[in-house]
C-alpha cells in the first residue's frame, strides 16, 4: 500500500509504503483455531483407525501453519517513509532487519530504478553520494515504476 501526500502549496511531500495485510489479528486467530480444530478431528479419526503415526506429522503441520500466519501478521509494522520538507529529505525504514534512517539534501538526491536480472524484480533506490537506501520492496513492479517516476518529478 502506497500513501503519497503532497503539500498543496509547495514541493513538500510524504511517501509512506507499507505492505498490505488483509487479516486482522482476531481473523488470524480464528483461521488458526479453525485449522487446528480440523487437525484435531482428522487426528482423532486416524487414531480410531489405528494410524497413530500420523499424529506427530499432523501436529507439526498445524504448528508450522500457525507460525507462518503469526509471522505474516507482523508485516503491517514494516514501512518505508520518505519525507521532504524544504531542502531536506529524511528516509526511514523498518523491516525484519531492523530500523534504518538517513537524511540527504534535496538537490543531491537521486532516484534509481535498477532493472532486475531475469525474473527478479527491479530495485528502487533513493540516496546521494554513493549511499543509497532501497525502498518499495513491498510494491508490485508497476507500482515501483510509477513511484520512481513520481519521486523523480518531486525531487
């Protein structure tokens, strides 16, 4: 999800890029409980048939599914933020690797869109003087291209 806000009377803007997350925490809990109860029912049925060796694998499958859903639930806390006020640009990023931030001068700022090799997606870089920060990893290829064009125009 990209949120682009520009000031109506000047060149200032704010760009917030966040990954989409369609489920609320309560929805994720409901889905995990539903899959868990189905696993318990299947496990009980297999136990009555005498196929008890299925139970550890069924439990492992349910645990992996729960861990994946809860890991995906952390994604809405990740973001890329680019703010421009006057001649200053501030970059902030929060990802699974931690938090990073930086500042640069608007007149030296560059936006680079590096094409990916083969089927890899492109990379959107913002920076100056050889120090760049990649933003927009949560964007689709089309959104990344459009965002690069908007940033070039505003910088």
